[in-house]
């Protein structure tokens, strides 16, 4: 089975050179697969002759066989979110584009246009993991805002007053953005924001205040209470989404800075430094018998051979793949780190299921992987050393796991060796 299938983008652009540049950037920077069409006719043939599911479409507004934007209406009728490319912009063209409720429009202005396109798609791709809470006592207003946010891939929750909003927040810890009206019954926007800021800092959760009251004192009070931004109703869809995206990008930027200190750039897993800092504390807790811990050392078999045969890009694909599997296979409470190169370590607390079976099931899952690379299909395996009997120090216990790992490698690779003498049958 292939778990590495890329999400697809439909790119309709009559310039061969421009479409080639866009396609290469989408593949390299965002991991999308591009399906290309040079005309309205080719786009119709692709959509009517295949059962592809598209993440989004990028559409040139003017095509040789459809010079009045017909491609936009057609692709939107297929329920595919779309970004428009246009060589020129004026108020009439802009109004025509905006009324179609597309994701965004990009004016072709050289290299910056490509940066904008990548930025929009990256944001929309990230939004599927972002939850937003809309707080407004007007159902019409709530639903209109919800529709705009969902068009950009956000997960949206609703509340009709501040008290209800606090209840939603307490039960939904992954909310990263709150959009709140000012004038509401039970608890108004000012009180809600004050209570939010008692628990969430501005760089953890963004809050955008909205109000039909154009009084500058209202906007000032919103900002002083802890809002990241403020918008006066009624607002244009384009302005609202720009404000939303800018605030989310700022949160992402801050999170990226924090992650740089504790996470490995390529895999997204914790780095060696974090592993030893947190691991030492868990180890001391385990020595006091407050918890039990299992430590595993994992190494990708013949990784140098993969790099030599297929190139370092293939090696990067393998690193990203095993990291993704680790994050989905093991518990969120487990500490998973890339120690360097092809070496990884895991600390699992209070593992109730037979730890040998857990790690052998993981080994089997890796063995079953089939990765698509430029040269064809790639498979790989791992060797694992597992320790539950703790040594005097955390470092010595890690060394013990490493010794078991090398025993696994010397025994033929693609096996699990534990300190209880359990070993994958050869």
C-alpha cells in the first residue's frame, strides 16, 4: 500500500513556462501533485474523465478558448476551491472575482506572485488543523462568518454569548482563534476577552474583535482588553480573510520560533537536546517508582545505501515518512525524538500492552510501507533495541538501548531486541 499519495492541485494555465515554474514550486515546497491543463477544453476533459479529488484549483482567468473567466464558474461548479491568476486587475475585474467566492486572486507580477500563491496554499493547507470559535448573538452574522472561515478550511465552532464561548473553550483546547462581537447578552465581548486573556496569552490564541459600533473608543477598549485585531461591521470578505490569515501567520511564526529550539527541522520530531532534558526528568520520576518508562532506540536499516542509490532527497522522504508513522502510531504522551541521521529514540510512560508487541507491530508497519519516489518504489526497514530495566543513570540506560539496537543489527536487521530477551523470530 502507498501511504505517501500527494494531494492534487488542478492548474489551468496556458503559459507552459509559467505553469512549469508553478508546478515545480508546489511539489517542492508544499508536496502537492499538479495536474496540468493548458485550456478550458483540457480542464473539462480532466474533470469529466477522471475521479480525482482536488485539494484546490489554480485558474488563469483568461484562456485561449475561454477569455471571459468561464473556467472559474465551471471549476467552482465541481465544488473545487479555486485561486484565480490574472494578468491585470481593476475594480470591475476584482469585483467580478470576489463575488464568485473564490479562495483568493493573485495578480501575475513576477516572482512575488509565486510567493503569494505558495503563501495562500500553505495557509489553507495548515488551516485544516486549526479550530476557530465565532461568538456573536446574531445567528445570521455567525453563519456568514462561519461560511467565510470554512471556505478557507478552518474548523469552526459557534457560541451566541461570552458565557457559552468560555464553555466551548474549556471543552475544545485546540481552538487557536476567537472572533467575538462586542454587544451580546449574558456576557459581552469585553468581559469575554478579559477572561480569555487570564488563561491564554496573545501568542497562544489570537482574538479578533468585531462590532457594528464605529466608535474608536470601542476598538481601543477591545485592543486594551487583549485583542490581537479589530474589525468594524459590515466588513468586506476580502478584508476579513486577510486579517484572519495575518493573525494566524503571526501565531505560526511564533510557534515556529519555539519549535526551532526543541524540534528537528526535517522530521518535525523532538530534537536530541529536548529528549535528554525531558527524558532525564522522566527517568528520575521512574526511579522514584512514580511511573514506569520504556526506552527504545530505533535505526533505519541500510540508510546510507538508500542515500547512495537514490540520492539524499529519497533519504529525506524516508526520514519524513518514519516520523509521520511514529507520530500516528505511538501515543501523544510518548516522547519521540530524532537523535541525528537515521537514529531515533522513544520514551514511553506506563506502557500497559506488552512493549515487545508494540514495537514489533511498529517494525511490521514500517516493513509494509511502499514509498513513491522519482526512481520508482522504495521500501525500508528498522532495527529496534528496547529497555525497561533502568540503569543507574538516564545516559547509561540510553547506552543499554543502543547496545540492544546494535545486537538487532548484528542479528540480521529488521528485528526487535529487548532486555527481557524477547526477540523478533528470524
